C-alpha cells in the first residue's frame, strides 16, 4: 500500500496535511513523539511553552488530532519536541494526553532517551551509559541510556527532586472515608492503598479503579495539598496512584499500582513520575532506605525498579532525587493525514 493517498493520475494529493510521528511504548504505555511539530510553539522556556500551548488553538488542535480517535484513543499519550531551555540539554518536550498538557512524564522521558540514542540524535557508545538531558515543564530531567552491543538495554529516568506534600488526608469516597497522601514527583499525585477499599490492582477491577481514581482527584481539587507553591503552573492533583502492597523482597518494598491521571486515563506502565512520588513517600516513611530499591509493577505486569539517588531539600522541605529504570520499544513510524473534507477532524473520544 502506498504511504500517501494518490489521485487517479498517480500523483500525491497536495491538499492533505501530514503529521509524522515515531511511536514507542514504555512498559505498555504509548508515547507518540512528534519530532518536528507542524505548528509554531513559542515561549521563553519549556514551562512557558506549555502554558501558551494550553491556550493556543493550533497547538491544542495538533494534540487532539494525534490523541483523539480515529488516529488515537482515550489512553493515548505523546510529546511535541521543542527547543531546550539552554544548550545544557539535548531537547525539550511538551507532554500531552487526551485532556491537555502535563507537567511531567517519566515513561515518556524513558522513551525519549531510547529514541534519541536509537535515532542517532544523541551519540552513544555500543557499550556504556549515555545521558540524554531533557527539559520538561517541571524542570530538567535525565534519561540515562544503557547500551550493550549497540542496542538499548534499559533507561534510567532521573527526575527532579520529589517530596511528600501531605499525609493522612481524609477523603470521602463511595467506599467510605479513606486516608490519602499527596506527593510531588514532577506532578502532584494522590496516593491510596487499595486495601482500604477492598480492591486489587488487576485488570478485572479496571472500571472500579478508574471511578475511584476520579473520585479521589475530584475530592482534592480545592485542597491546600493541590497547590505547588514554588511554581503555581505545576499546581493541581494530576493523578491518583492506587497501590497494592505485595510485601517485601530482599532488595526492598514490592508494590503494584495503577495511576489514574487526567480525567480517567489509565497508565499501563507503573508510571514514571508517579513512581518518583512513591519513592519520595516511601523514603520519607522509612519504608525505602537509600541502599534499597522499590520494585514497582503495573496493572499489565510491566515493571519499573526505582531508588533514591540522593537526598536533598527544596525550599526547606526534605526531598529525594529518584531514579526509575525501565525499557522502551519502538512500535511504529507514522504519517498521519488530514483530509480537508473530513468532518470529524480533529476527532473524538468516547470516555
């Protein structure tokens, strides 16, 4: 089948708009990379570009086009590459999902690290470790890419400093009053142990988990813990991490989680920035020592391994720099087409 539709004379139709992407998945979660966005995305830095993109109909239209059906789906995720804030980083990125532009994304950073090395964007040895530095709305992060025999084996997502915001917040749910913690891992996440509501983190409970995640997020909309004082642009509870304690391994705690983010979107991976916030919470409680790792599984069985790289403080608050290790794999390269006669552009979502 030809790459582009043709007219009866065999020439490519000139009226079709084209958007090219490279698609990866990290632990089952999609990441659609737009290397050369076909719209202008101005701004003083990546955080400013995100703020402007939210209000820009052209940029937001591109997000909808690539995320909404029929080119995407309600759980699609991706990123628009933009210039970094300064020459100290290799690239910048605006993360997007079906409801807008997020402040952070660990699984996306892992995918970007793999893509940057595999595409040759960043030179890497056949055997060794290469840092791909990425500016994201929440700050500067690193994808530490491990290669062996010329192939990417794994990627460490080294995040911005992460910390606990509040613990033991009482939230009213359909299951009764439950205790919720809030922690920052590049975005603000609410944490809830599903043992409090009698659920398991498993595909059979998919619908109930989505409903609970939405309920917790809604309950915290106006809570003081939803405010990120250092940068109000990062305020708002981004997602609810519903976790299940699986006991302890010799290396440290073992948990399974599902992160319900945006408006009911389900992370298939263990969630990179969410895992960073779990590292912060577990380190603060003493459940994760600096010489241990968190084994963090997802609802589909994929796994991240996370640790504390260093302890620090942010505005007088104790924090940690987390490192989350995962893998990402290329799933396709696409040329998406927009027919000007198509009444369903930019698309639709049914959830």
